[in-house]
């Protein structure tokens, strides 16, 4: 059998000095194919999803993690043994190599149960419901000590939910015993400190005297906890005082603006009051001047009317034997009469009648003589008139009643006295109040008296005070 020649390049001695620039030429090395090449790799490639050295070793060896014996956790001073598979232990202070037990002497049994439950299920659980906040604080301290960030996040949420149901004093009771073990993160407040400070602020806003009670003072035996709580309370009072001072300054500014506004309103009010008073005075003065002018013109053109017999009243009956000329002791100056518009018919001239014949029997028998206006001294009083011949009493128009919103005006005897005097004067002239001109003169007199009363009763309104202006503005 003929052997086949081997393919490949012949090997030549290696030039060790070629890299340093040797002048001798070096032979070319030919590639020779290897006959006994390895067809499969001895070790599999490491998968990318593997993170721990144990899993890398397990995959390299193609072994299941459940085939290894669990690791014993000795928890507490008098250790309580918990068994956890080694692949569930996190890398950190709790991680172990081999089958050696893990001792956690600073963790109590209930906290150990929460730790083991978290390692198996990844959730937060306690054995008993009582003392929830205090147990949660211990779990938080353990999770921070053994570098379990996921457990820290779970327990912080549990602490916040528990504190929402408690008051500040119950929280202080649960946090004070282990407050010293709470570590601050780089000189910043931890989550427990933040929750406690927020609860203190909410309590202070609800009741400013809450921290004056003895219940607050009895929870300050721990020095670190006392220092933290006193700083927290002092901060609350300081913020409150600062807010009050700021609000006080704002009130001062508003008062200054209100005073300046009150002065402006007061000046405007005084100007308006003066304008109203001036308009009222002008109206009263013009009205009085017009009344006086009309009354004087009316009295200058008064023409006495002739007397005649009448059955309406005894004051209109004339008796020639009893009549005597009467001199007027007073004039009607000051009375005014409304002048009708348009031309007026001329009145007949007044003619005094002096009958020569004596008074008829009807006059002497039925009607007694009219008494003199000015009776002589020591003269007997006039006889009363018979009831049959007494005329019906004169009915004068009643004064208008004041409106409901107007204040009642005190009545005086002045209008009645003036009316009586006017009646006497008109009777002396042989008239009564039922004549047209006498009624108009009486109306003008009442109008003048009413204007005088209104002017006398009107009071100048007082300006409002500064407090009233500030209140309504």
C-alpha cells in the first residue's frame, strides 16, 4: 500500500532576531493542515443571563440548585434556626460559601421570620398584628444593616401606612426605643425621620397647644430622640411666628391704604353734603320770596265784597242797625294768593250799604245781632245763640298725615293760633273761611309755615367715621 504524501508547508527554524532587524533573510513558513483537530469544545459558552458565581458554576457543571443542601440561619441570641436554599441568599453580608451556617445574633425571632419570608416570597409579612410599627422599625433597621434595598422599600411603605392611622404620641412610643439605631443617609434625614416630622407638622397645624401637654414630655427620655423632636417643634414655632410677622406687615400696609382711601371718601362725602345743603337752602329761600311777593300783590288788590243776606250761616247775615264800621288792627301783609293764569273778569266796586229802614223783624227775632269786634269794657257777655239757629260747624281740611318712613313731627300750637287770628281778621271784614280768596290765603299761609318747619327741623347729616368707611369699602 502506497502512503499518501502529507500536505502542508515545511517548517524552518524560527529567526529570533528578525524582529530586531536582522540582515539575514528568513525562510517562509508554510501552513500545514492538522489531521487530529478537535471537533467539539470541551467547555460550553457562558450564557449572558447568568449573574452569580454560583449559577455560573451550576450551569458549567449542569447541576440544579435544588440538589444542594439548604443553608441554616441562626437568628437571635438564643438562636432560632431557619433553613433557606443557598441560591436564595442575596449577595452581601448574608451570603455564604459552602454549607456553613449563617449567624445573625442581632436579629430577633420575629424579625427573622420576616427576613426568611422575604427571601422565599419577596413580600413583607409579620407573625403577629400587634405592635406593627415597632416591628416595622426593627425590620427597617435589619434591612439597612444587611444591605437589602428591596426589603427597605417594602418596609418604608408599611411604616407610612401604619403612621397614617396613629397620632404623634403613639408614633413616638413606637419609635423612641430604637431611634438611636436609625442611621442617616449621608447626613440627610431617613424615611422614618421624614414621616415623623410630617406627622408633627400636621399635629401642630391642627392644635398649636399639642406639644405643651405632659404626654409629649414623657416620650423624651432618649437623648437623640429628644434632640430631634425639640428641633422639630422649635422649627414649627419659628415658622409660625415668621408667618404671623409677615401677615402683620401685610395688615399694616392694608391699613395705610385704607386710611388714605377713607380720607378721599370723607372729602367727597363732605363736598356732596355741602352741595345738597346748598341746593336745599336755595330752594327754601326762593320759595319763601315767591310766596311773599305773591301775597303782597294779592293784598294790594283785595276788594271787599258786598254783604248780603244768606241762610247758610249767621256770619254772612248783615243787619243795618247793628253794623258799625270796624277798623282793621292788622293787615294781611305776608299772605299770598295764587294768581290764576289768563285774564280775570273785573270785580264790581264795593259799595257800603246803609239802609234807612230799620232791621226787619226776621232779623231781630230769628237771628241775634253780631257781637262787636272790640266790645267795650264792663259790657255784659253776649247771649248764646239758640240751638235751632246755630249753623253747622265748619269742617276744615285735615292736615296730611306723615308717611310711614318719615319720623313723626312734634306738633305745636303755633299753626292753630295763626289760623284763629286769620279767622278773626276775616270775620272783622265781614267774611268767613268759605270764601274763595280767604281759603287761598289760608293755603298759602300753611305752605309758608310748612316750609319754615322743614327748614327748622332739618339737621345737617354727620359724616361717617373712618371705621365705617373702612368696613363698607
